């Protein structure tokens, strides 16, 4: 596979990863009643009724299936460690707002965003691109900015509507 094709494969995987987490979060927040009509911020398709919960759940499964499909190439390059990371990422996507103990509702969301979109994303990308046999501890400082910026973006998107409401009073 050419370098360009390989890069596109990893980018497709990253974009799909974000898509699947967003669709899953939208679905579970709506069916659990977390998103209500009083919710401020960006419109959520399930809660607002734009798309039925059944269709959003179906889209969630399609997104996770696409992730698995795209991940086959990454596993062929990176082996078992990438398979484990991929499966953990899929489970974390469900567990963020779904499952019996949704960690996004218990103050653990930022930590998991930092770990999966910072530490694991950067280290996994390095591992696959370098075809390294060991993801070195020396990589950890490089992952911190990515994880921190991602957490900051999530926090800003949640708190920004509240700040607007407070400052306009």
C-alpha cells in the first residue's frame, strides 16, 4: 500500500472514530434523558426528534462497523497491540454515555477523552507509522498537548452556552 493510501486510511479511521463517539453520545444522552428541551448548545438530532432513536442507534452500529473495517488495515500493520487498542476504543465509545456505568456521567469523561484522544491516539499513530515494536515511554510528553487540547475543546463546547447565558444576564 502506498504512503498516501496509508495516510488516508489513518485519517479515515480518526474521522470515523470521532463520528462514532458523537453519534453514540447523542443517542445515549437522549434515551437516558440527559438531553432535554432545556439543553443549551448545539442541537442534538435524537433529543430534538430530527432523527428517530432507532435510526441513530443504527447509524451508531454502522459507524462502529466502519471503524472495525478500517481498523483491519491498521491491525495488519500494527498487529495485536493495535487490535487491543481498537477494541478498547470501541468499548470506550459505548461506555462514555452508554452501558451500566457511563463514565461520562461520573466525572471521568475528561480523563477518558484525554487518554483515548491524546495518549492512545498519538501513541497508536506513531506505532503504526513507525511500525515500532514498542511504544516508548518517551512518547508520553508528545501526547499531552493533543489530549489537553481535545479535553479543552470538549469542555468549551459544554460550558460555552452556560457562559453566554451568564454573561448576558
